[in-house]
RNA sequence: GGCGAUGUACCCAAGUGGCCAAAGGGGCGGGUUUGCAAAACCCGUAUUCACCGGUUCGAAUCCGGUCGUCGCCUCCA
């Protein structure tokens, strides 16, 4: 398993602190609003990391936090006339729902800032004691000049930071780069009692405190969006390593690239956001997952509706192949795989080879810094071979032995990528329902028209049958006549 | 100004020294199949990897330069 680390700036082997056990912390969300599909990319990236590690047999302790105490939350709560923690609780529930719909596995722990205040206060106290932090008027600041390695993650040097250029420098700071560990509460703000007076944690300290609580002073992987490298992660390293004296804090730093709309990143401050829930109302979660996983997690991800449609089309084809596998499985046993290989038919040999080599090649792609695009290519190759084979009705009757191993390939992709794990019927049903809903049509309504056409066909009244089909086409319904009957589905565009 | 990415076909995208006269998906064109369709499958669609120069027996992949785009340096996944 090789992973690119932003800290070393190279791909390095995963060497866990404890054999067979990966400890991973990922920066979660600041919950003051619904999450958008850019956030979804970050969450999905580390979901796939988690799934891959589990598949490889690691024990994984995966911690992802909810930041529920923060300036923006307070500001929003004041706007709403709502208690900050009530507001954040509401959005945590919404986030949980969105991520569940996206098919994300639950992390081992999901700590909240509000439930880790004592740990934070202890850490701030330790930093003061060790001479890395100082109190000023109820605030506590980290003194960046006391940490010689400051800047090692982001590559920034203190002298280069143009502090004060965009934000006024607080005169209480000893160095413009010093950052708040603890903020004195303004009257009527949420506050906790501390040795420095009532206040709340600064932005970065919570991740240090929560990761240490669940993972210890040093752990294996720390993840988050690329925009967090500076200042968030840089500061997290400084306060953690200075607070415990243990280094390195995290051994591998992973950062996912941004999702972009056109050329610019999606961001709440820019206002070009699309909510997770709105997309998931319109398309199945796997479509979004496929779109994301087709690009490497570290690069930018250009989002567009066209690409989302492309993904649905590709998944339709994938589930067409899976349907064949399901049919073969239902038909029971046939000749053994080895026997199939002796068959001279090229179609069989090819599928057998692909199926047999699938798991090793798939996992090799994932081992290479999570090359999901390469893994998906293998899935596409398998799908094409399966479909080609499925077109040959004579061959299909002979090769039931293929069914179980082919099904295992889909199951593997389902476990690791969250793609291809559904039954074909469940997939088609999802696409149908969402389109039907969008069009305000009912399934029964469509089915009646399909049945009427079927009757016309049975009487070889081609003119009537075609007229009905044209009508259905206008509704966005595509018909597929097969040997076992007529199936239909909704057009995606 | 500093730091960091990135530029591969109509679109998306993998590949970072020889297996590349460059995967895979979408699109488009042609074909098989079909009552006609749809789906599936087959064939085609980059002698070329932003541009210029260099290293090498050999480069999309390494080095130098130029141009373009994006991100961070303030809150941000």
C-alpha cells in the first residue's frame, strides 16, 4: 500500500505504528449549513480510503469530527435567534442523513468539539506550561516562533507570510502568525469556564485534542481538503507536537483536491454551491460516486451535469452486465471454470481470465495511492467482456460456473468503491423512480401504456405498437423488447 | 510577491524513462442484432501527450526555459 503524503511530498509505503492497525483522523465539517457536493468529495475520498484499508484486512480506527463550536455557527445562530448548539445539532443530523444516502460507512468515532472542552483546555494549558503559548486578555495564542519546524507541511516560511495584508494584525499577538488557541467569550456568547476566563476553543485546537483522545499523540493518517493545509493543518501540527512533545503527530497527510464548477472551486463564500441532498434527489448515489471516483482524489474535479449523465449511462451498462450474472446464478450449476477454459470459444476464455485476475488487479490499483480510475477501468473491461459473452445466447447456456466468481468481482467493487454492489433491479428502479418523480408520473401509468403496446405487438399491429412507443418516448420512457418480455426505463437526459 | 498544483483526443480521464504509433468512460460516424426500435456487442475517431530547447540508444514521462489555467497565503472539504 503506497500513499502520497503532503508532508514528504512523495508516495510512501504505509507503515503503521502498530502492525495491522491503522489509526486515521479526518477533518469533518463545520456544521452551520447544509453540505454541498464539494464537501461530499472530501467525505467520499476518505470513505474509499477507509473501505480499502478494511478490505485489505487492517483494523481501522477512523475518527471524523463534527466542529459544532465556531464563529460561523455563532454568527448564524444569532441571525436565526437560535442556540448555537441547537443549530449545529440540526445540521449534524442533516449531514448524517446526506452521507448515509451517499453510501458512506460510519467512522469509528465522530466526536464533537462541545463534548471535548476539558481535553482542549488541558492541551492549551500544557502549551502554556511548555512555553509555546501565552494568555492575553482572556485569549490564548500559540507562539509560532517557539516551534522551529513551523511551516513544514505547507512549505511556508514565517518571513514569507504576508500577515496583515488581508486581515489586520491583532496587536496582542507577539508574532503576526500567532493563532488563537482559546478565545475569550463576548458577553452572551456560548462559553465554557477556563483558567483564562470564560471562552471557547480557537479553530485548530479541537482537532488536535480530539485526535489525541481517540488515537493517541501519534497516529498513521490524517486527512482533509487541500485548502486545510494552511493554516489549519500547519497549526494543528505545531500545537500537537509542541503540546505532547511527540512527533510526528501524523505520519501521512492526505489531502483531496477541490471540486470545481467550471474553473472555480465550489465554496459557500463564492455562492456557487449545489447541495448533496438536491443531487441525491435527482440521481442515484452511485452516479455521484462514479463521477467522483473517475478522477484521482488529489487532482481537481470538474463537476457538471453532463458528467453526471455520463455516469448514469455507464452504470446502466454495468448493471446490464450484472443482470446477466444474476441470471446465470439463478440458473444453477454448469461446467466448472477449469472446464470452461478448455472451451475454444474466445468469449468464454476472455471472461474467465478477467474474472480470475480481477481481484488482484483491482486491489493493486487501489494499493497505488488509491487509483480509483484504474480500478474502474478494470470494472469496465469486465463489464464489456461479460456483455459480449452475454450476447451469445448459445454460450450463455453453458457457462454457469462463471456466475459466482463474476458476482464476487461486483461485490468487491461494491465493498471498496461502493459501485456495482446493488442488484440490477434495485439500480434500474432507482433511476426510474427519480425520473418519474421529477416528471410527476406514476409507475402504474407508464406500465399501463407499456402493456397496451405489448398487446398490440402480440396482435402484430405494428402501427399501433409504434404509436404507443412514440408516445412513451415523449414521456421519456425507453422500451427494451427482449426474449423474456418488454422492459422499460427512463431516459436520463 | 511567496508557496503549491496542473496543461494528454470533441468532453471527462489513467499513464510519470522502453510492454505507449498513449488505457477506460461519454460523444460522434459506420456495422451486427431487432417486426421497427432501444439495450448490448463490433469497427473507427491523438504517428501524439501546451510550446521551445536539452539529457538519453530510447521521453507524454527526466532537466532548463516560455505560455496558459487553478488553488493557498483570511473563513473554506
